[in-house]
C-alpha cells in the first residue's frame, strides 16, 4: 500500500517517531517540516472506504460491556485492517510504515484523529518491533513511573495530578518501550491527557482549557505545553511500574474515599502477567512475535519493580498517592540500578 510522499505535508513527532500526514493532527502540536528527518510513518485520510483492502479473515475482536462490537483486526493481502464498525477503517502495511484512514460514516475528524493516535498507533508500534504498554507515565528525578490498570482505574487522573505538581507527563495511555544497551527504556508519546469534565475542573479549574476527545465520549483532552522531556530522540530509564486497583472499602463509603493509597509488592510471576495483560499487540496470530513480546516483558520485570497501588476513587487521595509513589521509588532505587 505505497503512499505518495507528496501528500504528506504535515510533519509531527510522537512515540519517538516522525509522522507525516496529509491532514493536520492538532493534538501533536505545531507541525515542523524537516527535510533531513524522513518520515517513519506516512498517514493518509480518505473518504472512500472502498479503498481499503479486504481482510482474508478477522483474527481479533473487542466488544464493549454492552456487547456491542467496538474493534476488530483482520489480515489483508499486504498488511492489516483495524476496523471500528460504524466509525472508520485503518489499513496498515505489514511493516507499519503506511496508514490509510477511510470512512464513509460521517465520523468527525477529531474522532478519527483520536482513534489513530490513541488506538491504532500503539498497535502499529508492535509491528515496527517496539513494545507498547497500556499505561500512563510521568517523569520523576529518579526516572519514569508508569501506571497500568483497567479503564477507570485512575491512570490519567494520577498522571494529571503529577503534572499539576510539575512532573512532566510522558504519555497518557500508551508507553513505548525499547531495549537499548541492555536496558529497557521509556520513550515519550505526545503531550495530552484525556480526562472527565469533573476531573478537568477539579485539577485545572477551567474545562474550557480542554478540547473534545471524540464525539462518542464526554472526556476532554488537556494539552500541556510541549516540554524538552518529550523532545525527539529522548528516552528515560524506568524506575517503577504500578498496577492500579481500587481498595476494598469496609467503612460504608462506596467510593473508597475513606481509604488511603496503599502500595504492595508483587511476585515476579504476577508482575509478568500484569505486564502481558497490559500490552498492545496487533497480530496476535504471529507466534514468533508473541514469544518475543513475552521474553521482553520477562526482562522488564527483572529490571523494574512491578508494584500494586490501591488508589481510592477520590481526588482527595491524590496528594497521598503522589507522596507514596515518590517515596516507594526512592526506596527501590538500589534495586532499579542493579
């Protein structure tokens, strides 16, 4: 699926890669054309859904809690199709170099950009040989801290809380990981956090400072100013990975607001299973690639502590959570640097 390089006239940096798109991607900031920096991924938007390759078979599907099909992935002749029914199709070549976005459903452009940046690109990273963890991450003086967990666990809210205290956000939902010089490092994604309205107002005092994420959700996107920490070519050691969960509340308070954040250890087996269950992957039929991913996360678990963080469902608990995480990372530093 070769694309004409002349149509890609907007150049951006995200996930440590140069993206060239024929349509502006405002979530990535101001485009900057650098002829010396060739595109890693070329993106083309088209309204003609008939352009998409027809999958030979669908090998993966995800449904919403309501049972409605949300996403399915299929193998095409020269790559893959990632389909969001009634929204859009994303055709990806086998090497992860080109993405074609097609829709004939009247899907708003902001929704297409969200699906591209936050759903499809994380899977494309795995085609290109990187690993991608479904996690938010912030940067501390001791390295990057990542937060994994199911939807609604508080990953983005916790990252936004750290941002409010001056700790840069490296990613909101997908952390790209690579092994360099025998160490596994974190690579920033792009500035931006997706938060519910009440969280935006509580943390920032003004929901007007945010933008809609997509037409099907009331979440808002907060886009902080780009920082040097997210500049191209920069990567960071990982000091801790925290799997978020809600504490069991026995105080009669249904949202757990009466509980304080708690951090506990995790066996290496449980840590590995946490990482694997939080990993992105496009071609789940590629056994060699799955084995590669398994061994990668095994090495990550040996290098970096994977911990449990019980986070109460209360904004009032965020300061204590930040303090607990920073204290835990400081105590674990000898283990991290071994």
